[in-house]
């Protein structure tokens, strides 16, 4: 139980550090109005790109600890499904790590736009979109797959989770946050740039809450 708890807190640390990193990398007051062609990076200070890059890179490995926590919470129900969630979670954050590690570089390219030949600049953006931004689309599919397996594992019973936790799988939380961000732009402009991290902060926090509940019931 103690190890599972520590791993859960490491997951929270990941969500906080990578979330702060993404916030530094992406946020400016003009982000919603300049989402096309990465133009929002023009309004991000160059020192924020550097700070955000290293915060995200430092925090990212802790996500793997967070998914080991989830695995340990699930494995008493169905070991195979628990291992599948763990494996997909590792794939998700390996892919996400490659993507987040590229953001400071594309931000720098956007900020150098006026010093680059227009055709060269467009080629750089196209190359980035084809090789890095496509990872975001892949990540959404991976997280959706993970969420289905996570929910099935919980609904089968025998895990440390109450069955209502199946509703709070990552893709459902993510969609709800997107809707909230669209309905409340004043909140959305701060939350949408770090959406996956907010999603996982909620996931790990609820998971730790359920672990605490289980611990209290057994004492």
C-alpha cells in the first residue's frame, strides 16, 4: 500500500511539473486568437520556452511511476488488463515525451520567422506538423484505447477502485475539460494548453483518494 501511495504522489508530481512546463511553453494572453500555424509562440517569451522545456523534461519520467500506481490499483482484479493499461500508459507518455521535447524548438523557429526565407519557413512548419504534431493525434487514439481498457478493468471488479471510477477514465475527463474550456474561455485559455496534465492530475488525485478509502476500511 505504501509503495502504491508513493507512486501515486509521483504521478501527481509529474502532472504538476509537466503542466507547469507546458504552461510556460504555450501560454500567452493571445493563445486562443493565434492558434493557427503555431503563431501563438510569437507571444511566448524565449526564456519561458527554455524554462518550460526543462520543467517538462524533468517531470515526464514521473508519469511512468504514476501508471505503475494505476497498475497496482488494478492488478487484483485482472492482471492481464492491468498490464495492458500499464503498457499503453508507457507508450502514451513515451510518445508524449517526444512531442513535448520538440515544442521549444518549434517555438524558436516561429519567433525567428522574420529572419527566415518564407518558403524555408513554411517547409520547416510542414516538416514539424508531419513529424511531431501528428504525434498529438496518435496520442489521442492511444489515450482513448487506454481509457476503454481502464474502464473495463474496473467494471469487471476486484480492483482497489470503486466502480464509479470507470467514469473518470482519461478520455472522458479530457472531453469534459475541453467542453468546460470552450464554455469558459477565461478558464480555457489557461487550462487548454496543459489539458493532458490537468486530466492526469484529476486521475491520480481520485486514485489516491480511493486508495486512502481502501486503507481506512482495512483498519
